[in-house]
């Protein structure tokens, strides 16, 4: 009988982390849809593979990503982009780490997070940011283990696509 720790090590050893490629985008979109379902918003995903191709691999790419792969199948991803702070300068924003449900709790999210931190270090970013839903206990616990700062001071604000179009 395989012990839990041995199983975790076995799964983790068989995972490779690499820079995302255009050919990965259909599987990445599946992960995005899986995350939306997990976050109780399955109908909110509006992005398509074509948009991901344009925005990630077009003339002016606006995001980058890493994938976690096992036996040719994408089981996780971390999507990030560069943002700019008027006070700090260059920053990295980690939009999402998504691990397919069957592969959670094997350390894959940590491996993906580490890759994004390496990017932030290499580009001399002054800050790395991300968001987490206040009810997502597994994610909150993951970030607590990383000794992350949780910001109770700033409130997230947004305009929807409809609000942008109707703005006057």
C-alpha cells in the first residue's frame, strides 16, 4: 500500500513545469472553465481560445503563463502579467493559479507559484500581487503558508464590460 506522502512525491515527480505554448490554450481554457465552476460562476467565462491566442501570442502579448504537465496533459497553470505601480514601478500580477481537481494537494500550485516568483525576481519587480476569494479556504491556507501579506486596507473595484460601454 502506498502511503499518502509517497503518493504526493510520486505525483509531484511526474509533473513538469514549463512556459505555456499556443498549442496549450484549449487545455488552459478548460482549466479556466473548471475554476469558474469551482468559484460558483460557470457562466461568467467569456474568453475564447482565439482571444487567448491574440492576447498571449499576438503582436503585443499582454500575459504569460506556465503550465504543469503530466504525461502530455495540462493539469495546472499560472497566468500572470506585468502591471505598473505609480509608487513602486514594475510589478507582477498573478491572475490565477489553477490546478485541476484531481491533482490538487500535490504541491503543483507551489511549483507554479515559484516559477512566477522567479520571473518577478529576474525582472526586478518591486511587488507581486494576486487576489483570492475570502471563502476559498484551501487557497487562503496555501498563501498563509507562504507568509503572504493579506491586505485589509484596499478594496477591489471594477467596471463590467456593460458598464464600460455605457459609461459617459
